[in-house]
C-alpha cells in the first residue's frame, strides 16, 4: 500500500513538473515573438496628455486638424498595435502550451 502511494505521488509530481515546464517554455516563446513584433513606444503618458490638451483647447476641431499634428497617425498605430499585443498574451501562451502538449508531450 505504501509503495502504491509513493508511486502515485511520484507520478503526480512528475506531471506537475512537466506542466510547469511547458507553461514556462510557452511563456518565454510568446514573449519573445511579441517583443519582436511590436515597437515599444516611449512617452505614452506624455503623448496622452498632449492629445487631451489639444482636444480640450479646440473641442469642435476635426481629428486630423487637432490630434494628428500632436501625435501623428503612425505613432498612434504603433500604440494600438502594442496594446493589442499585450492584451492577447494569455491567449497566445495558452495556444502555444496546448500545441506543445498536443503534438510533442503526448
């Protein structure tokens, strides 16, 4: 009876260790691809304050006349891309983990 419980405990510990390794490896891989995909935007808080100030100063102005001179369309697109990439971190880690488990570890 004690040998059976030791064997079961060893198998459970091994399973927990394998799942932890898969999760760690998947997280590292996803973070590496996200870091390569996105461009870090420095000064986002300052940029947000500048956009808000420009919008308050001319509330009836068009976006192209008020906000684009302050931020620029390209910089706003990079900020949006960075936000979307961060938002999908958990989903991408889950997808990579599931792929690893389904194809390799079984």
